[in-house]
C-alpha cells in the first residue's frame, strides 16, 4: 500500500480551490460549501497520519559542538568545545592579516571561569607558531586551585576568558547546557 506524503499547506489549498469554484453561487451558498469543505479537509487530514521515517541510531544521536567566534580588533578568535563529556579541551584558532600571533601564549592570557566564580588557568596550549594563523588545543585541569572539580555535579555553564589578544581587553566565550 502506497502512503501519500502531504504538504502542510494542503488543507489551505483545498479551501482556496473550493472558494474559487463556489464563487459564482453567491456569498451565502459559497460560505456554507466552504464550511463543509473545511470540515471535510480537517477530517481527512486528521484521519491519515503523516508518514514518518525512522532514522538509524547513529543519525539520531547529535553530538553537541559549540563554536563561538570573536571578531573584535585585528585578531579573530574562534573557540570550539565538544561539551562536558569531552573534558576541558578547547580548540582555539587565532587569525589575522596584520599581527604576528606567535607572541601570544594563551597559557598566560586565558582562564576558565565556573558559574560559581572559580577560575583556573590552562595547563597546556598546544599550538605551533604560525605567524598570522595559529591554532591548537587549550587544555585545562579538571580541578580548581582549591581542589573543587571544574565540572562539579550541577554545573550548567562554563566561560572561557581570553585577555589582551589583538588589543581587546577581554573576550568571553560561554557555554550553557
């Protein structure tokens, strides 16, 4: 048995065609026939459920990837994070056409801030020298200096702060989940 896939505007289109067809009958008769056609269209649409296609499990799983970009000043900073299950590794790209980026050490210029106000500096900045284009992983420890886990139970957001890159005092990247 073949299942028809309907367009969402199909009932509306049926009503418009009926109205054009009934226009010569006069306003009173056209209104009555239009009401009857609307009832018929709504009944027909409700009686036949639309066809649904079930996607394979791999396609249903959506991996949370959030990329944020700051284009202030002469340097563009792009940061990607795969979310809490991936740990505290952020992919950072610095791009410009006017500044040498090799002098920026994000171990000194970045910090991860929790929603509770704690802040932790990066443990590593794995980026090769690149002149005008530099990218790498910015890795943070999983505990704050006081020993509290950065991703403690109940944590709903994290903020990465990058200071003094390209003359911008502070760039803020926040993820909420």
